[in-house]
C-alpha cells in the first residue's frame, strides 16, 4: 500500500530553485552562423563525390535545415544511409568548417559576451554546446577568445550523444556540480536544442530567433521562452 505523509507540503509549495547553470548553443545562438553550416555541408557532399550542383541537393539541404542542432555524424547517417560515406562526409564537413573559422569568418552574435558576463556575475555557470566535433568546437573557442568567459564546453563524442538527446545538458550539470535539473537554463536556435533541454528537465528552455529555425518551428517544440536574441536570456531567468 502506498501511503502519503500528512507532513508533506502541497505540490504547489515546492518552488523551482534558482538557475545556476546556463547551457547555451554556439552557431546561431551565441555565434553568428552566416550560412557556413549549409555551405560546409555542400562541400562535404562534394568530398564524397556529390557535385554541389546536383539537383537533389536542394532536398538534402532541406533535411539539413530540419535536423539543425543534431550531431553532424547523425545528420549524415540519416542523409546518406551508409556508414562509410557518413564518416567521410563528416570529416569533410569538419574540415570545411575549420577552414572557414581559420579564415576569420566567425564572430560573436550581438549581446553574447555581455550575456556571459551578466550570468556569471550573478553566479550562473556557463557551458557552451555544439553539434560540431570537439576539435571544431575548440577551434571556434580559440578564434573567438572565449576560453576565459565560460566554465565548460561540450560536444558530441563517444558516450555523449548530441541533441535532441539530453546528454550534453546533463553532462554539464554533473561536471559542474549542479544538483537539480530545474536549475538548468538551456538556450538554442533550433527545435532540437529545445527538445534536448526539455528532456533534461531544465527549468528554462529558451528558443532564440537568430539562427536556423524561425518562430513557428521553435514554438512547435517544447519551450518556456522564445527570445529575440541571447541578450534577452538574463531577463528570462530569475537570477539568484
């Protein structure tokens, strides 16, 4: 028999704890995308013998757009249905992104750095996440000079699935010693970012309108907020 305790407070008496960790996407959320993801996908397809002028590429790019936010190897697996081709295409994609980054074609989105400062000033730790490979993420961090501005960076890899799985957000919580998933704020520009945050149990799940997906796509995913830019995140959080 299941018994209830007369000493337990009513459910609505339990208050959400303050946000202590913000898990933020990079490209399209805190980093200006500028179409580099789509162009790098076309170059990746070219690296496995699919010409950039192939008529089927329009449909392939629609798939890429719909799956934005996911780990790139998973996107290529879904697109190509061949593990060897997917692995080769992923390597081509990461090489194309790296060349773009080294050419200086990435920059912070307006308000991103100020948002980092505001959150950390209020005691909120920051983890930046991505669907790129860890090496590409580090290249981005070095190019932007953000290493000292955040507490952690995470990317998909062995034993750590990318979005829409909740792994990156939950790993950030465990690594940084946050003890309640409701103390998480997750923000990103794709529906997959929002699904991942929701599945992680985050207290704030915010879609940001500066990247791959528009308002309709973000509003169709589970969320607590839709923000014009990442600069609006601090106002959406009950800062401690």
